[in-house]
C-alpha cells in the first residue's frame, strides 16, 4: 500500500479502499452475513490518478462519493 486505507459504511456493508504500490486504487466489501469479498481494482482510478489518501462518504443509491488531490494538485470529486 502506498497510502492510508479508506473505509465507508453503507447500510449493511463496509467498503475498504486502498492505493496499491503501483498507485492504482483497489477495493473490497464486507457484507453482513457473507464477510469480506475479494479485492478488485477500481478502473476509474488509473495509476497515479490521485496523490495521498482518498476521502469518501456513502452517497445515494449505494454509490460512494470521493474527493482527492489529483494530478498537479487539483482537488477533484468522483463517484465509485
């Protein structure tokens, strides 16, 4: 990992996001009754798309809303 992990609680599940050593974003979900799912790469966040940690909060319809410092220090918003 190359940054602090981010946790988002959303109803009956918790989502974990972490930036890997190659600067890509990976996530996995803990659901009540089934436990942790497998890791999956978040394709919307290519290598080097953000710097530092990902800020995230549960959004409408099961989405995760994000804020992060992107290329050239520009603060951006996103949705997972």
